[in-house]
C-alpha cells in the first residue's frame, strides 16, 4: 500500500501488498515483491530487485550507484532475495560492468550500518554484524556469520559455515567451516558449534577438523597439505568443498595463528 507521504515513481513495479511507510523514495526501474515492508526514510534507487517478505528499516539506501570511479553509468542491479532483513542505515550499491549485479541471498540479515559495495555476492542465511564493511567484488557463501565492525578487502572470498570475530580485518580468503580471528586474520578452529546446530554429524565434523589440522597445525605448507589430504582423506562433500575453495583462492587463504604457513 502506497503511503501518501512517500514518493513512488510511476514506473516502479510493486506488489499490491507491499507496505510503504512515510518519507520513502522509490525510483524508476525498481521491482518489489509481495509481503515486503519498507520503513520510513528508506531510499530505493534504480536497479533494485527486492524479493518477498523482506524488511527494510529506516534510513537504508538500496541500489545507489557504485563508489567506483570506473563506473560509467551502465545499467546494473541489486538483487535481494526473499525474507531478507536490512536494518537501519544499511547501504547496498549496485553492480558495475564487471559483474552487472550485486546479490544478497534469501534469509540474510544485514545489521545496522552495514555497507555492501558493488558486485558483491552474498549467499543465503548469512549474518553481517553491525557496521561491517565490504569492499567490491567480495563473495560470501551460505551460512557465514560475520561479527560487527569487520572490514573485508576487495575480491576476498569467505566460505560456507564460517564465523569471523568482530573487529577483524579480512585480507585473505577464509576457508569453509572455519572460525577466524586475531590480527592478521588467522585460523582459530573449526566452527563446530555452528555445524552441529545445522545438522552436521560428529563424523563429518571430525573429518573437517582433521583436514584443518593437516593444513594449519602439522607444519606443512598449503600445497603439501592439499596433496596429503587428497591422498589420505576419503572424498566427501565437505572435503571437496575445502579443496575446491583452496584451489580457486585468488588471494590465498588465511594463515594459522603464530605459524609460518606459506601460500600455495
């Protein structure tokens, strides 16, 4: 339902039961699906595609042009999935010609003052704590939890089921199923509590822990550790997820705390 004190461009496409609070601005080339609530003083700019049953709290700015000097006005988008909660003063910039879109997956929670820059790809069921800042081209996989005031370097990759301590500076890729903390960002264990809550068995968790002991605790460099895991650890989805992540890491994975592990 449109609020008389809000501005909705006539070319915007809103489902009939979208709720718009006072002083909202919604530009052209915007699509919002059913059941979504838009709080007061939210600004939704061109290129936003917002899913079902989302909640966007006051002061958020969605689909602003990228803070990238290479952006030349190309038509790009922000795609927000279903059941996404975006708290106060979050900013989400749309993509550039490099990736065309910025994506936020279903059931994600963006706490207050989060910034998501251009071309980021955020998976499903992700939580970003208050004042977390993502530079451009960052990929965060499903079920990652990132503490408040974390800053993530551009082109970084954060794996599935990870947990990153508040206040961290993430300059390296964070492999799946791990916990990361300290400065510089370092491996501090497997996210075993989170994995148990999501239905992983003790056998699965034990295998993940053994893989990371080989990578981080037994004194091998990453290349040698990967060779040993491929040779000695039975293939499972979790093992293959870890190995694939490492093989495709462009920035190199985080180190073990106090260790001299080298990049591959």
